[in-house]
C-alpha cells in the first residue's frame, strides 16, 4: 500500500484562487463598515433626542430640532433597509451623504446653541464613520465640507477667543480625520489579509477533503478486491475438497459398473447400468466445472471465442438456485472473430452479470444475451425483465459494497468494472434501466476485432429454459 504523503508547503505569498475574490472582500468590508455606521448613527440620534427633549429644558427651538432629528432618523431608516438587503445606501455618491451630514449637523448646531452646541460632536462621529466606510480621499473631502459647515456657524463671530476656539476645533477635526483614516487603512489591510488567508484555508480544506475522499475510495476498492480474492480462494479450497471427497467414491462406483458390464448381464440390467454410468459422467462433469471455476483466474491472454466463454458462464450459472423457471435467450451474431483476452476474466464478468440478472428477474422472466460487432468493438449485452434500477441508485452501482439486494455483498459490479478496465482494456455500461428491466453491455476489442467488418446480431436466437439441478 502506498504511503500517503502530506501536501508540500509553500512559502510564497497567498493569492486569491479566484480573480473576483478581492472584489468580494471589498463588498464584505463595505457591509461590515455599514453595520458599524448604522450603530453609530442610531446612537447619535438617540443621544440627540435625549438632549433636545429631556436634558435641555430651556430649549426654544425644540419642535424644529425634533423635525431635523426626524429627517436624520428617516435617512437612518433608509440606510438600515438597504443594509438588510445586503446593499449600501447611496454607495455610488458618498460625497452626497457627506454633504447632507454637514448640513444636518450645521442646522442642529445653529438652532441649538451655535458654536457652543454639544452637537458639534457629530462632526467627529461623521468623520470617523466616513474613514471606516470610504477611501482617504472621500474622508478628506468630507473634512472640507464639515469645515465649511463649521465656518458658517462662525460667520458673525469676531472676538479673539472665539477665533481661537474655531481654529482649535478645526485642528481637532483635521487630527481626527488623519487618525481615523490611518486606523481605517490599518483595519482594511488586516481585513484583506484575513480574507486572503480564509480563502487559502478554504482552498486547502477542499483539497484535503478531496485527497481524503480519494484515499478512502482507494482503500475501499483495495479492501473490496481483497475480500473478493479471499472469497474465491476459500471457494476454491472448498470445491477442491468436495471434488476429492466425492471423486473417490464416484471412481469406485464407476469401476463396479464396468466390472458388472463385463459379466454379460441381461438386456434390462445392461440398460440400467448404462443409465448409472451416464449419471456418473454427469456428476463428474459437474465436479470438473466446479473445480475449473474455483481455480485462480489467470490473466494470460489467448485467442478465445466469445460464444464459448458465454457458454462456459451459462454452464456455471445453471447451478445457481435462482435460475429455476427462467428462460435464457441467446441472439449470437454469426462469424465473430476470436478475441485475444484473458478467458477466465471474461467468463467471470459474464457470469456476474447473468447472476445479477437472475436475481432481478422473477420466475417466468427472461434473460437475453446478444452479441454483435461494430467499429472494432465486440459487444455482449445482458438484458433482463426484472424491476430495473432507480435513477438514484444508478450513480452508485459500481461502488464497492453498494447493493440493491437484501443478501448481496455489493462487489459484483465493482469487480466487473475493475476487470474490464484494468485487465481486459474494455468497458462496461448500463445501457438502459426501466421498471421493465435493465440492460448491461460489455465491450471488448483487440486487433482481430478492429480488422473485422461489422457484424449485426441475428433476429432470432436460441431459447433455453434453465432449471435448477436437484
């Protein structure tokens, strides 16, 4: 058994297996940033309503302030709805959003306490959100819009103290813009790297699962072949023992019959002795077939007649207990060339297919074997009138240990496919399967077949009613 080697490690940079993976990462980042934005936005609105309606009892423009906050709540609702759909609201026009926020914050500050309004904090929150969601260019453009909005609040201020406060606020806005942009860039880089590693991990996981599946399948196939070989070996020992134990008494009985024939018996006795001798030969022939079938199958190739090999398989199949009351119809094409194949292997394949057909066919049913030659391939079809194979089961019929029979081992078709592809250089396929029956086709080729003209099957064949020997 070959040793499973671990996959080679690669220290080269991880790349996306799919060129569109980076775009998907960008979309995922936008959605993640959108979630953070919505939380900050709703938090700011809740704080705003608390400031307007509960904390500041002397506010004159409370109805107007509530109206402005309601406009912000409507925008947040639209943004939330788009986010639930897996989209980003106004994602193509980020500066429009920044402009609306600059106007929104400026109006809140103007109708509250002007430059002393606590809503000035919204400028910082807006820049933080913009840095997380968009590029640095958009963030600095947003800073410019907020600076204009903030400058508008100071249009009537002339004192030195107020100007100092104005420049300090602008300085802090610029610092927050720079810091938020740097932090967002670091987060985006980490996100992209993490996405690359996750993509590579998924690819390696899929590759590992594929390799495990392949190794498991190979182990199952090897185990199935080993079980089949062990069964054949055990059957061969049993058959050889039976032949030896039965053969000796048969030889003694045959010798006694020959001695009685030498004594010039009367006609009646001579007839009965002749019948006994015929039955002895029949038993000896059965034993020879049993021993021939049980011996190890050889892979040595020789020129063989396909009809002789089919006949050998049918001679063995007639001893199967499920053959009683079932017809075997053969439609053999005349003049088929001999094939250079491993005879024992072909007999085993045909026998397995015939036995499967017997199992699928009820008493009174028919198994039809047909041969023909087309395009250098000699075909043998085995058709039965059984219950067929369902479409869900068709894709599993060649897998080891899969069976549709209550007492089946699930190795017959697997062994047939293995022999056809690895030993005989042929192929086997399920040509059709309906509730009225199934048809398997075995195809073989060699130089003789490829050089021979096409031969179609005969319209009528020989019919044999097979009864189980008692």
